[in-house]
């Protein structure tokens, strides 16, 4: 895998897939680019050169010295990848925490972003219900990995999707999340990330995608993102938070239609 070293001295791993105009995909917390985009990637790579970085704490990209993550750190890592890979602005899409990072990238490095897609993201972190849900997730990451796995499986997917999997596939899905120090630091950032002050500085044409059954980041947050970004478009899918897994074909069509 290629890598780039940021101004802070962190080496960021990324990979390239597909062919065509560039599209940077920014994964969500507690995941990495391979697992987060495994179902979306085949649809988008047909007509796009996908740039798939793993930000700090995911894949082979280490945490920075001290371990603390900020939105600025992760957006800076994405900017470093684009400055190495591209000769001009590219399209950018991010999901969950990746949407927060992608929005910050567009606000702080507008010369790097042509069009922007924000999937199940948020702008503020003063919602008590969201803080309770994410706080419990973070607590379980420290105290009970078995409960952590099952809690986020239930929270991140719609009931109908989980019920249709059957016992074997459902238990395999629940066993997939693994707690690492990078996971803990990313969850810490989930609890405090706030980009409201950046929204007026986003100039790239933007599509915001919400999920109507989202229990991790309730869909009202996606609607607020749309309202806060001038001229943005909005679409909503009937899905839980993990829309990348539940509705990959429909999401790919939304993204492709907007970017084209």
C-alpha cells in the first residue's frame, strides 16, 4: 500500500481502486477503508479512481504521538493524501465520522475538494441522547468487548435488516467489531467532534445523505448538516446508520448521480 507522511510526522496508509475521475472515500470511526466500503467500492470503482485512506488508529496508520485525535488531525491526513495523489481538486465522500472529517477537509482545504458527499454525519455534539448512546458505546469498549460488539450491532443497523440475516450471519456480524486503542481514541473524538463553525466555509457543491432509521446519529443531524451548508442537496435512505452495508447499491447511485 502507498503511504504519505503528514506535516505532523504521521505516516498515512492508503490504497487505490478503479479508474476514472478521483474520488476520496473517508471511512467512519472504529472501522477502516477496506471493511467500511467493501460493498460500496465495487459499484463506484467502475467509473472512478477511488482513493481509500485509513486515518489514524485504523489499518496500518498509527495514532499520533500522545494518542489524542482531533478533527484537524484527521482532515490534515486526508489533505496530505490528496496533495500527493492528485493534481487538482477531486470529489470527496465520507460516512459517519468520515463525513465530519470530509466536511472539515472541504472547509479548510477548499482547493482540494471538487464536490462533497456527507453520509450519516453530524455537525454538533450537544444532543443529550446522542451523547448517552455514544458514551455507552465508549464505556463498553473499555469494560466489556462482548457487550460492545452486540450493542453497536443493534444500534447501527435497522431491525428489519438484522432480522432478515438469520442466526449465523447475525452472529458473524456481531462478532466482527474489535476493540483497539485506535478504536477507543476514535470513539473519544466521536463524543466531542463539532464542526458547526466550518459549515459556512464549505463552498464545494454538496450532497448530504441521511438514514431514516439511524439510531447512532439520528437523521435530524443529517438534516441539520444540509440546512447549514448553503446550496446543498439532501437525500434520505430507509436504513440504519450503517447504510454502507444495508443499501450499498442505492447509495452508490445517489453518489454517482450527484457527482456526474
